[in-house]
């Protein structure tokens, strides 16, 4: 019996490690977006399933006992497909999603927007916006910020062209407060543009912005999928699996 973890996050890797430690058969799946991904413990499968139908086939082929959707809060398509495929196969589904930053001190002073396109519009008001939204969201920023001297940080360089005026940093973290503070200062960043990824892993950039009085423009999370039990930590997800 296989526990399937839809992964691509630090929480997914933590959960895989917990379950492997419990001697369970764990199969983590990754979309394959990152060239050299951090691999979780246990078995790993890389690449999409081919929509809901493909995921249904996969769950049957692997005799999945349970699925934990531990994808990123912004991976809404995968989460929707997981709900549909688990409903159709009767495989229990848990959503593991870290808490967002909306309740953090200072969050009420940030500019909250509903989409990356909207964030791009707000970013045009700044001279040196720092885009930490992930490579997949960058196309929304290209036209509005074509002539702006944006600073961009990505794990893998995009395979599409970025404006000449932009400065691109290839880096994957982890990031600490000292490094983030130094970067915001040395690059004279006047706005941090990010999304509500939540958790502690990418928090130092926001903490550094708050310290330095740099404005924060933040994209709200997509609505969570309904009708699925949710937990916010790998430990709670491990308890759910082991309890079953
Ligand atoms: P998405 O838009 O919800 O997913 C698009 C398609 O990618 C899915 O329909 C599925 O393809 C495939 N896919 C996504 N996650 C998968 C997984 N864990 N295993 C197998 N196939 C997967 O998701 P996304 O925003 O492209 O994110 C892709 C992955 O990167 C996620 O696993 C997520 O955890 C990770 N990630 C995303 C972000 C972000 O900001 N979006 C940030 C950090 C990490 P098929 O339809 O062919 O099955």
C-alpha cells in the first residue's frame, strides 16, 4: 500500500521523511518544473499525470492507500485535480498547506492584490521592485515592467526572454535575514513583490523589508479547495496517515 505525496514543497519533504521513518511505502510526485529538485526520502516520480484521468489511473496502478496533497499553496490546478481523482477512486485525501502570512504583524500595511497581473501594475509605481514570485509568474510582469530596473530572483533561469533593464539573480535559498537585508540594501530595493507562500522558509525577505521600511506587494492565495481535511504541518499530516 502506497502513500502518495503530491510534493514540491519543504513540508512535503518533511512528511516523506517522517513516513519513511515509520517504514511506510512513500511515493512523492514532483511536477518537474525545477531542473535539479531537492529530492524527498522514499520513492519519487517526476512529471505530470495528464490531468484528472491520468491521476486516477496512477492512483489505481500504484494501489494508493492515501494521498497527501502537499503542493505549494499556489499550485491550485494540482489541488483541484487531486480532489476530483480521489473522489472518483475513493482514495482518502488530506491537504497539507502551511499557514499564510496574512496574520503576521505588519501584514495590514502591505499592498494585497488578487493576481500577479495586479501585482505587476502596482510594481510600476516603484523604481527598483524586487520580484520574488517564481519563474512561472514572470510573464505577467514583463510588459508592465519592461523599462523598469526590476530585480528578479529565480531558482532556474526562465526559458523566455526577460527585459534588458532587469537584473536577474539565480538562487534557491535557504535565505537568512542577514543576507536578505544585505541584498535589499545593496540593490536599493524599494518594493518587495511576493506571494503569500507562508511558512518560515522564505519569510526572511519579508522580515528584512519590514525592518528597512521597504514596501511589500503581496499576491493573495487562491481559494483553498473545499471539502478536504486540512492540516498545516508535516507532523500533523504524518499523524493522519499513521492513524489510518
Ligand atoms: P499547478 O499549476 O497546480 O499544476 C499544473 C500541472 O502540473 C498539474 O495539473 C500537474 O500536471 C502538474 N503537477 C503539479 N504539481 C505536481 C506534482 N506535485 N506532481 C505531479 N504533477 C504535478 O502547479 P504549479 O504552480 O505549476 O506548481 C508545480 C509544482 O511546483 C507543485 O508541485 C508545487 O508544489 C511546486 N511549487 C509551486 C510553486 C508556485 O508558486 N506555484 C512554488 C513552489 C513550488 P498534470 O495535469 O499533467 O497531472
